C-alpha cells in the first residue's frame, strides 16, 4: 500500500520532471540565440516517459533536426554534427556530470542474454567515425564475429594505456581491428573516439546533462529502419 503523501510526492516529481523535459525540448526547437544547439535546431520530436523500478522517471526522446546533410553517413558534415553535439571525454564534462555517465552493469544488463544488452563496454576507437557492416557474403564474417566477442572480453578484463598497446598485444592493426567490429554490425554504426578509460561512458550532451542533472545517453540514428524500430519499441512498451 502506498501512503497518500507518497502518491502526492511522486505526482509532484512526475509533474516537475515532465515540465523540465518540455522546457528542454522547447528550447531545442527555438530559433536563434535561444537554442543551446545553435544551428542544429530540432523541428520535430517523439517523447515517452517511463519509470524505473525504484520509481524514478526517465524520458526517451527522439529528436528530428532541420539540418539533414543529405550525404552518405560517413561524410564530414555528419561527423561534425555528432562531435559538435556529443561528449564522451572526461575533459568535456564537469565532474559530477561525467560520473553520471558511467555505465555500471546490473541484473537488467543480462536479462535477455549472457552479455550486456546495451553492448557495453563500448569499443575504444582512435577517431570518431561511421563503420559500415561487413558484407554478408564476406567469408571472414563469422570467424571475425567470434574474434570480436573474444576482443570484447579482453577489453573488459585487461587495461591498456593506448590502442597501440592493445593492437600489439592482440596481433592487430587498426584495419584488422575495425574489420572485427564491422563483422558484428547489422547497420551503419557511429563510433565515438574513446580511450580505455572511456569504454563505460555513455555519450552525453553537455547542456542537456547539466540542465537535467542526470544520466543521458545520446545516440544518433543513421537509417530509416533504425528510426522506425526505435519508435515502435517505445510506443509498445
Ligand atoms: Zn551493462
């Protein structure tokens, strides 16, 4: 049984959280200097608020920008957009905000399988880029997929100071390493520049994180299918 005062408190929390999220989205739709994303203005959005088990509200928001680069996803304007809006490095995020961004595995990570369903740790990468999936006809694909799973375990268990150290220890070159990752992909995937201290760090936007004072996980959807899948998943939840 929940006491009336608790219901009122959770109602107030939800009301304030809803208001806060509405304000954030309204500012992202504003024109000119009011817009914290500057030239990357939001023209449409889809929003859904959910509750975690302990009752904390969190928002899933799909933002649609007015700056379609109309270029293949790996071209420079797309990379510029994501590097302008996203932060992964501790240097780009104030102390408390960075700590909010670190993923810690819980039971929910593995409730659908043996590995973290959020695909964390993230791959350490030397430069932000878009990786394209390896062709299904490529005979290396299944072997590389197994090697990628092994590399993921190594990344989780061992610490390396540099990517070069990691390559040498595992007989890799950058091309060989990226090919192993490509063998695991079904769609083009954005890879953020990360070192080994950032493989558990969710991508954040500095302004949103500071405004909401909470963990944020910013992802870029690079294709129509992924966009539809995201909306359907959260509409049906
Ligand atoms: Zn996890």
